[in-house]
């Protein structure tokens, strides 16, 4: 059996700097968001530009951070005379209805 030698060209991945990525993404925005035009012009896959764009958006969201959590007061509403457990009031009802009801010890039997 004869020996076979396979000659193949090894292409290495291109390494893009942050400035090059930003320039291509800016070009996408200048083209009105048409990723296909910019990808074809620079001979890159469209998915590469989409991935860069989503990574950039995620990084920007992480820099801003989530909105600080606030305190939302809720109230406890008595069920009345049926002796059942108390229910939590909806925030709107708790703010609009500030009715003073007698506690369990103050009620008359």
C-alpha cells in the first residue's frame, strides 16, 4: 500500500482587539443595524458580529448594575369574626384603606 500525504492549509483564528470590535459594531450601527452588509464587507461571519453585540450589551448592563431594591410596605388585614387567619393586603389597598380595627384582645365577646 502506498503512503498518502495530506497537505492542508491551517488557518488560524484572527484575534480582534477591542478597538477593532468596537469599530465593526459602530459600522453596523451606522448601516442601520444591517449586520449582513458589514460581515460581507469584512469577510466575517454574521454570528460573530451578533455575539460581539450581545456581549457588549451585557457588559454595559453589568456596569450599570441592577436598580436598587426598595421597601414596599404591606399591611395585615383581619378576617373579621370568622376566626380565620389574617390575610396580607394588596399594597394599593393597604395605602388607601387605613382603617383602625380593634385587636383580638380588645374585642367584646
